C-alpha cells in the first residue's frame, strides 16, 4: 500500500504538525501525553517499557501453556481472523445495547483471568501505568451500573484491515452511564511481538458517511486512506501504544512469533473521568 508517512520536519509539505508520534519512557509517561491525545495535538504516544520483561515472560509462559483459551472475534465480521481472550463489545451489538450473553461472558472472563494469571497480570500492570500517568485510576465504563469488560488479550498475527473504532457510531450516545465519550483512545501493550512485520499505521482521517461503498467486513478498502497523512509505529515487547481509535488504522501481518497485546479503549466524557472497555 502507498502511504504518506510523516514528512521531514520543515518540509513545505509537512502536513499537520500535530500529527506526529511521541515516544516516552514509561517513567516519564504522564497526564500531558494523554491530554495531547485527547486534544488531538499528537497522533500516537508510544510508551517504552510499560510492562516489565519478567511480567511479559511469565505471562507468555502461562499463555503458551494454555492457561487461557483464546477464542476468535466473530469470523463473519473479522477476517483475517484475530484471536482474543475476553468479550469485545463490538462482537455483541444488538441495536443500541450488547446482547445479554455479553454480561455473562464479561463476568466469567474476569474470574477466569484472575484464576489463570493471578498477580502475573498484564492488564493490572497496564492500568497501574495509566494510573501513575493520569493521577487517578481509569474506571470501567458502565451501563446501568454494570461494568464493561476491559483488558482483552488479543493476538493479531495476520494483520488487521484499515478500520476505525468509535463506540458512539456503533452503539449510539446512550451506552455509557457517564455519557458518550468526547474522545476514544485505543490502548495496546504488547506481551509478545514478532520479529518481522506487525507495524501499526494510523491515518489522519476519520470515517465519513461517504465511505460506505468502501466497506469491507469490519474494515474498509485501503483506498479510503489514499494520500492521507499517516504515522507508522512498531513497538517492542513490554511497550504500549495509545492513539485516537476514531482515526483509521491498520496492522501489517507479522511473522516469526506471536504478536499478543493487552488491549482496551479509553474514553473521556463530560460526566466521567477516564473510562475503559474492550
Ligand atoms: O495491534 C495494533 O497495533 C492495533 C490494534 C487495533 O486495531 C486497535 O487497537 O484498534
């Protein structure tokens, strides 16, 4: 695919100067980085070494030993297939609410994760890192008091189509008790990465109603982002990436190892602080 990646600084065709990737070490990651994403003054924040090598190694040993059974996203919708542990909200849509099975699976997934990983919990470590940065813990988003599941373990080895994630467009404005999110961020922290491929691309382009003819399963034909400014990021094991998930994004296929992340969304609302869901 032809992509228009970050132009050189000072270039006459420099594109949007606020659409750049910012890299920070985990101990320097702070509220300002999250605010920059929420305000749209940075395209993505790459956080180095958010999860410790020991935690990643121990979590992978348990996953390789089959401690958690990975299911796949609904294959009628998601192709190439993506494996996951934990229910993803966009697999359960029934009109403007999730199907009843979602709540049962959410409860069960929390119990199973606790039993299988205990203190070797990449989700807990990711939330601790976000809490240090933001100053307060992000809370699960809720519907009529019920907490949504957050912290999918997701394995994307064969890439992901160009797509965008916007819970407001999927479910309408009344899903979350705290009101519709003003901004939605994707959070991924990798427990394992593959030596080849697996680059994440984020385009400075949101969904428009006229994009409908380019729809392809859960994603879109690559023509939807032709000529748009793009950042490309390939983070390593233990690193995390945050970006506005309403911007079109895609993942290159990878080879030579498992590309596995703890993944969830963060939303910021008028009547809520930071909330999370998967
Ligand atoms: O795995 C990635 O790099 C990004 C995954 C993704 O599409 C998302 O978080 O919405």
